[in-house]
C-alpha cells in the first residue's frame, strides 16, 4: 500500500518548483492531487508531467488570494475525488524592496497572497475535513526569512513569520477534529525562479553549512513527512529545511 493511497490533496502554486515536486511525490504515493496555479499553461504542463508518470492529477486555475476561488477549489476536489485529506498552501510571492521606499500596493499584494490566501484555503479545507468527520492535514509554506532578518524582504519575512503563528494558533481550533496543521520553512532552494540568478548556487553553497542550497526534492520530502500518517501526532510546528543556514545566518550580500 502506498503511503497516500486514496488520499486527496490540494496543492496551490504548484505549476513549477517546490509545489510541483510536492504534487509529483504525493501522486507517486497514491494520492489524487488537485494542482493549482494562477497560470493555466504552467498548471496544464505540470499536470501533464504527473500524468505521464501514471499519477492522478487535475489542474485548477485560480488566484489563491481570492477566498471565493479557494472555496471553489476545495469544492472541486470534493466533486472530482469525493473528499479532501491534505491541503498545502504553497502559493506565495516575493516582492523585494527597501523599507523606506516600499510601496503600499506591494505590501498589500504580499499579504494578500501569502497570508490571506493561506488563511482562507485552510479555512475552506478544514471546514470540509470537519464535515467529513475524518482526520486531515494542513501545511503552510513559511521561509527562513520568517526566522532571520533578510535585506529588502521585510514585508515578505513578516508574512512568513505570521504563517508559523497561524499554524500554532490553529492547533486550538483544529485538534478536536484530528486535523494537524504545520509549516515548513525552506532556506535557499534551487528552482526555476532562483536559477535566473547565475550566482545563486555558488553564493548559497558557500554560506550554507551543508555546502549547497536545497533542492525542491529536499523541501518536498519534508512536506510529505508532515502530511503523512507518520506525523499524525505532530501539529503546530515549523520544520526548517535550510542546510543549517539559520544556525549561522551569513548574508548572501
């Protein structure tokens, strides 16, 4: 029996990078995955790649900052697969900027996607899990910037620290329904986005104690553990996946 056989998972922001790798591993483990992205081309391509590996996966194009769309996402998972067991709020944005000149519209966008999107996905998914009267797992995507100061990422770091507090607070609300809620905090990770910086791998390899930045597989492995049966008694926690960087925290600048 595969670890996630007959489980239904929603993963947001999963058209590429960490979200795609999480979706791929869930599907390989037997889960039925509803894969979300705001860009239809990315979602369709991601779903196609998972189906080629014999995984069960469907796309759902939506803006996760809109609670109506996240509610519709949960309803669609139920319509297609019958229930919801796992919800992973992976969608997020990073908008760099100096504190003194940071624009209100950028601040609002970061909070809308990173916080509002995660909060209301959790709300909709947890309500469905409660109605099912089954256990479930919710996972938020935090960051090491929620633990250590990082230049030009004040608003982003705020949003990620808040997600960890959200995971902790929801323990009170969700434990009576046997729903776990946790977060993972990745450090520097090699993705399509970070690969645009030709110095990214070299820089983070030099300042990470383990000698390299994370891969999407490293982060996905941590995510799958926290939503697996093996983590059924772990809730309200944040697992840092950074090769030891937060222990020493040298700046990449």
